[in-house]
C-alpha cells in the first residue's frame, strides 16, 4: 500500500493504491468471482460481510472509496431485510444500481486485459525502434538505340515463315457422259453395280460425275439405288417411271 506525497495529499485527500485491487469495485468483483456467484443475483449479505472483512484485514478503514462502498453494501443489505407489502408492483431491487456498476466495470476490466495482452504480443513480435528496410529503388529506364531496335525487328521478321499459296485448278465434270454410260447399262441389264459405272481405274472426276448422274436418274425415276448396309456395295436396278420412289 502506497500513499501520495504530503503536497498531493492536501489536494486530493487520502488515496490508497493496492497491488491486489485498484478500487472498491475491483475488490467487489474479485469477491464475486471467488465465490462464483451470479452478478445479477448477488447474495448481498454474504458479499457485504466479506467486503468488510477484507478492508479490515488490509487496513483500509480510512480509505474513503472503500468505506463508501461498504456503506452502500450495508444499506442494500438493510433494504433487502425490510418486508415488502403484498401487491407492491413498484418495488425495485436495491441491488440493481450496484449490479449495473459491477457489470460496467467488468466490461472495462476485460477490455483493459485484452489490450494489455495485445500489447504484450506486439512487444514480443517487434522490438522498440524497429524500422523496416526502405523499398528497393525502381529500375533505371530502359534506353534502346533506334538502330538496335530496327535490327531486332528485322531478325523477328526473318523468322516468320513465308505463306504457302495453293493454286486451285477447276476440274470440269462430265455428268452428261456418265449419264450416257448409265443409260447404256440400263438398256443392256436390269441390274448392275457401282463398279460397272466407274470402272476399275476411275479418277475423282469420274466418280463425282457418275454419282451426280446417278442421283439425277434416280430423281427422274429411271432407276432405283439400293444398299444393304453401311459400306456395302451399291446396287442399281432399272425401273419404270411409274414404279419410281
């Protein structure tokens, strides 16, 4: 327990500072936590007796703040002992004001403890006077000679392959000649195959010409084209216009 110097005592009165408790509310909160009681439902008689016992033990009989709290506790204890009239709905719990003060103090105490813990963590992470290293200076601007730039562009252009041009030569189809060959086969046979039309060494022009002529004659109803399945041989059969489908 320490006291202020005489000059300060004359101005501020008798002030007491304890290592265990920083004021009467702190002592009261300590007693509540030690007994593990509900703050909103204080056993005021028990708390008041414990409070008086502590200030007597610590020699705080001349500390005004502690004496004021002790007087408040005794007054609340007396009010709790007074009988209440039946049907008195306006009765207010005399502990309400004290409970509000203790709850507010508890919140402030928890906030102070959290700030102290955060400050301790920061003290462990960064030493006093720590200054981060200055950022690295930006790189110097790039200076390129115009001749070097042109030479680089020429090297890139030289690597680009030249486009390959393909000349497309049109190949005329002989649809009329293919139609005459098919009609000649229809006059000789009632049915024949695709190989009879194009032959063994047919060119692409021969195949396309025969295919177009075959479709045209089938459209007219002069013949019927049949194939058993995918990639099966194509069979051509002669038909009259009346039976064409």
